[in-house]
């Protein structure tokens, strides 16, 4: 293939400067070029050469051994380092996906392998759950590996806020189920929490399932007698459809959005934490999920 005229930056600069008169008179007319003919076409190395350059002195067998060793090492890892149910779920998904990748990489040369980093979009299911349904899902968790104090604190704050605005139908906490504390790209920190509660002084002992959203007020952290977490919203969600968080999936979004903001779902929480419809809470709507990977 013809590479075209061999133009270089230095030759262009020297020709341009040589056309300017020394005495400051009018410059010579700029040299005209036919569009598209002066750019040098990039050269592409044969694929085998590129692979060898990337691998250096690593042989195919050595590379295969390394991939298999990484897969075996990852398979032997357990979730003992995870301190929440959400972290265990995320670790299990990470482990399954990366073990599969490493074993696939060990099957052949890199040029024969294509890894799809864009999984098929999906969505969380609409669910109708009772308080007992949710409590059953958390029955076998290890309380020593949870942010238990944070979880209980968020649940108690939310229920106190709810009761303070009710003249009747007040509740007592039954079980704090799960919580997630995360920050938005702007720096604002929110918390989402699920808990169950039973009615006070009522003939109906039916437990109810709650969702609450709280927000951190940083300046209140400097005051010893002030509570820095402000309750924004509390609602009962067992009498309407609820939705798990989308943090572990790429949601198939068909509605019109404002930038990356998906105001139908929460992208900060995992599926195990249930939410009402998106207009009822403020945090967690960034569909890129980038601000939420340090959530606790």
C-alpha cells in the first residue's frame, strides 16, 4: 500500500518559517495541500508480532499456567473477609465471573479470545414482600460480620422519625435487616435501610416492612450532642411493589433520563435491599454506579 507523501512536522515548520520575509513584510501565501493526502497512514504490525511484543519472553505454556493458577487461587478464596450480606453476594459474583475469565484465557492465544465487558442489560424484579419474607432472607446471616451498630442506629433513627409524625399507628422496632451507606459524586452521603416493626397498642400484631433514607450533615459531626444523620424519608413498602437495588447489574433503561440519572431505581444498593418507587428517595440514581463502589 502507498503510504502517501512523507510529510513531517519539522519540514512543515521549516517551510512555513522560510516563507516569511525577515523584514516583516507580507508573508508568502500558505502552501495549499489537497485534503487527506498529506497525513501519513498508520502502519499496522502483523497480529502475531503484536502478540509477541505484548507477551515479551513469556511463552504460551507459561501464560496458560499463570491463568490457571490465578483461577485456582480465586476458587479457594472464601467470603470470610466480607462483613455484610451485600459484600458476600458481590464477592460471589466477582469470583464466578473472574474464574471463568481466567480459565477461558488459558484455552488459547490472546488473539483468539474476546471478552465481552458489556453484559446484557437486565432489570430488578417487581416484588411484593411481607416483613416475614424479608426476615426469612436474613435468618442465617452472621451478625458478627455486619455493620450491626450502624444498621441498628439507622433503623432506630428512622422509626423514631416516623413515630414522631404519627398520632396513631406507631411502631416498635422488630428487626433491623440491612443498610447501605454511600456517597454521591457531589460528596453528599446517604444511607438506605430496611427494617421491620410491629404496631404499638394494636389488636393487629402484623409486622410491617419499612424503607428509610437518611442523609449525613457534615457540620453536625463537629457537635458532640448533635445527631449528624438526618432522616429524609420513611415508608412502609409491604403494601406496594418494591424493587431491589441495581448495583450488581447493568439496568435496561428505556425511559428518558436527565444525563446518567435514573430516577426509577437505586444504583447504589444491591438487590437484597428493597426500595419503593424511585421518586420517593433522593440518593443512588446515578446509573454509571461509579460513585458507589465504596459503599458500606
